[in-house]
C-alpha cells in the first residue's frame, strides 16, 4: 500500500507538470496567432490611410487642372492611379486573409466595401476625365457637374467610404489588441493559479506521504499507552495499510479479551453504585417534598392565624368597648352589632374560601356542570357589574364567534372567577379609568379577557399573583385568596388563566377553556 501511494504521488506530480507544458504550448501558439492577426490588421489600417492620402492628392491635382487651367502631369496622374490600384489589390489580399483568420462576423462588410470603394474611386477619375474632355463646349454644365463631383461625390461619398473603412479597421485593430491584452492577463493569472495550486499540492503530497508512515506508528504507540493506562476499550483502526494491518488485528484481539474481563467487574460495580444512588436520590426527594409540605403547612397556618385574628380582634374589641360604657344607647349597640356582623361575614367568607382551596387540593371540589350559553351568560354578568362599577368606565364586547356558543361549565363558579377579576380591576385602577371585558372563541376553546388601566404588576411579582395570601399592593383589601381561588376554579374546568402586566399601564387577565369543554 505504501508503494502504491508513492506511485500515485508521482503520477499526480507528472500530471501537474504535463498540464503546465501543454498550457505553455497553447499559450505560445495563441500568442503567435494573435501577433500575426495584429500585424495583418495594422497593415490593412496603414493601406487604407495610404489609399486615402494618394486618392486625395490625385483628386486635388485633377481639380487644380480644371479650376486654374494648370496642365496636369499625365505621367504623375498615371503613377498615382497605379499606386491606388496597387493599394487596393493589397487591401483585397489582406482583407481575404483577415476574414479567413478572424471569420466573417468580425470582418463583416470589409471585402464588399473595398470593391465599392474601388468602384467609387474609378468613377471619380472617369468624371474628371469626362469634364476635362468636354472643355469649353458647355461651361455652365461642366461647372455644375464639377461642383457635384467635389461636394457630393468626393466630400461626402468618398470621405464617408474611406472613413468607414479606416474606422472599421481601427476597431479590428483595437479588438485584436484587446484580445492580446486579455490573453496576456490570462497567461499571468493562469501562471499564478497554477503555481498557487501546484505548490500547495506538492507540499500537501509530501505531508500526506509523511502522515501515511507516521500515523500507523503513532496509532500503535497510542494503543499500547492506552492499554497500559487501563483503557481496554481502545481499538486500532482496521483501515491501516497492509503492512500494519496484521499488527492492528493482533492488538485489537488482545485488547478485546482484556476488556471482557474488565467489563464484567465494572458492570457489577456500576450496578451496585446505581442502586445505592437511586435509593439515596429517592430518600432525598422524599425528604425535600416533606420539607416543602411542612413549610407550606407552617406558612399556611401562620397566614391563616393572621387572617383569623384580625376580625376576631375587632369583634372582641367592639364588644369590650361597648360593655365598658355604662350609659350606652341603642344607636351605639346597633353600630357595635353592625361591626360584629360585618366581621363575622368577612370571617365566614374567608372560611368558605379556605374550604374551597382545601377541597380542590384533595380533589373533592364539586362543580355543578351544566350547558351554558357563553354570550347570554356574559351579558347577565356585565349587567350586574355595570350597576356596581359606576366609578369606572366598564366596556364589554362579544366576538361574533361566541354567538350561540355553548360550553359545559359551572356558571356560578365561573361568575365567581369573573367577579374576582373585575373587582380587582376596580380596586387597583384609578377612578374613571376604563375596564374592558371581552370574549372570543375558536376551534381550540373559549377565551375571556379582562383588561384594566391600573398601576400594573411588577415583573418580579407576576409569577406569584396566583399564590395564597399574596397581595401585590398594600392599598388593596382582602386576604389575598381571590386569584388563588380563580385559578383553582379555572383549573377544575380543565382551563388556564394567566396575566400579562406592565407597570403604570395596567394588567390583562386571560381565561381559556379548552376544546374538550365545548359541546
């Protein structure tokens, strides 16, 4: 396997060198072709410029003869005509070669326009000869004909034709030069890319070969160190080269037998530790539950004692004060009895609330379930509260989804929940503020929302509002059992109640009855 990898590395290196040689040969060939095409294009451009210069000199000589009466040197005229023909022939040859090299699209119109240009030059020369031959026989006609020849044929047609040919050839030269620049840039970048790729490839190949020898030896050494340290689960890889594979198989077989003996003892030890830990954890959990229950019991008794002592103290105080007065009139007795009655009613309500919570804890809370129309039930409740909450702007709304919606619930207990929430909203909201009550329904259940504009609840207290004897604000009255009772009743219906509150912006309580409660 090691020998095979050496051959593979050599083959990859040879391929990289071959690619570099092929690229160099192709680059040289492309450069040669581009240089030939550039030389040809430059020659064509020079020929067009020479043709333009010779033609204009010939036209000037013929024009001077007509205008100023100077006799033209016919030998010089013939010489210039010969130069024009030679230049046109060279242009034809070069344009054919250029079309074969660059293609018809890149040299579109060049050959055809050259023939048109030759025809135009010959036409101009023939016109001059006709005008000269006519002499003075028709001076006015010759003058108009000469003017058209100079202004239309030479100044417009010939100039446009020669300029078009020069411009077209200049574009060809520019295109070829751009190709040469692009090729040179490509050669530079290809050289950089080839060097960038081949150098790391060679370095990586050398490192790879080194690792092919180093890694198996290092793996065997690591395995012996692991076994010596007691790690009998250590195994050598089976993907090593053939030269090291047999050593790895023997090593793994030895480690497997050692691991089996070690595993038996370790399994017994772990089983024992697991059982001990399990029993210990159960004892700790039970102790924590008992401690929590005891703490709750102590706290409950302390809170209960405090809540019971207050009305009893008031009753006893009123009775003692009244009895000490020797000349007590009927009005004083009536006031004392009214106070005693109010405290007795408060005490009775507290006991009823505590009984409700206690029965709920032992799953003995009895609910009188009946079919209830949500819209009608809420309308009846809001008519009652609109009379009693005159210090606040009480608004209520029923979503169309609630119309004719029936639920199976204890309407009296739900009314108690609604009363607790609206009463709290009135207590903790400024006089004249708004309280919004709404109901909506969907496929999952029915939701009741009570929103006020009160002082809100601090974020640290939101999680405790449904606990017993919790009063978030000292301004409020009561024992702090209202929200705990509301949650107990909603939970007994299989629903949920939660609060969203921002300080100085108000609180929003949401009651939700699950889909299972719908009929």
